């Protein structure tokens, strides 16, 4: 989920090309300097139960593991020590992200700030890999195919089948989502395409209003 307040840790995803950071829009003075700057904090959800089992998760709504809740509790003080206090939160419809946000805000005593949830912020849909063991899948299909599915920018896994017990299609969370835009699988390029409307329509305006 994201907390509007640009700080990111860890190495960039090798499967996604680097993009230049967007320039904040704001007034410029006569010397051409940029106006107001905006801060965006990106916080990954804590470790989930399926992370613990090394399963492909995607849109399956598994809960946080105990260690994930501890990670979320540790994130709050780190933000506070850095002087980063969020003013609004954007998160996905997945409970692991929602609970992480709730825990972080609790440690910061900021449960009162607005929280916006949207399906466009969900993790990438892993299609019919959902629920499979990652190590077994790698052994069965080989390193090249495995890495293409996981990190290839334009290589989606097979679409999720109707008999996959972890198919999220019937979830009430997506009942109002038109079938033509409801994904059955996604590559990383697909995720960018479905995320950008929400980025431009919801997150950017919140950043610009400070």
C-alpha cells in the first residue's frame, strides 16, 4: 500500500525497466526552480501465510503471518524516526495489505487519517500458478520459463482455470468489477496498465494537494 507523505528501500525489480521519477507539478519561480515537492512512501505488506509456504499468491486473499504483523509493527517507528507521518493511505483490497496499513497506522497513532482501497492496487494476478509451490513449479517447468513468468515484463502465466480452488473471481470484493476488465492472469506490463489510471486519478491529486 502507499502512504502519501518518496522513499523506497531495496533493489529495483529486475523484471521491470527503470522509469524516471515523475516531476512534481507546481509553480516555478523566475529562475525556473520547481515548486512544491511531494513525498510518497511505499510500504510492502508484511509476510503472509502463503509467503511462509512459498506459494504463488497473487490475488488470493491470504492473511498475514505472525512475523508479518511484527514487520508491520516495526515499520511504524521507522517512519516516525524518519519524520514521515502519512496524511492519507492508499491500499489494495487484499487483507494482507489492509491489515499491514492498519497496524502501521496504529503504531503511529494515526488511525484517523483517510484510507482508500482499490482493486487497481492489488498485486499482480498469477493466473493458474496461484496456489502452486514456487520450488515445485520451477523444477517442473525449468528456470527459463519460471523466470519468464515471475520477472518477464510481458510474459503472463496461464489464465486461472475455473477449477482452481483459489480463483478469486467469485469474491464479493470484485462483484462490481466488469468481467472485461477483471484479470485472469497478468504480466508486469499488465499491472502497470491497470495501475496507471488509479495513479493519475487518485494518488497524484492527493500528492498535489499535500
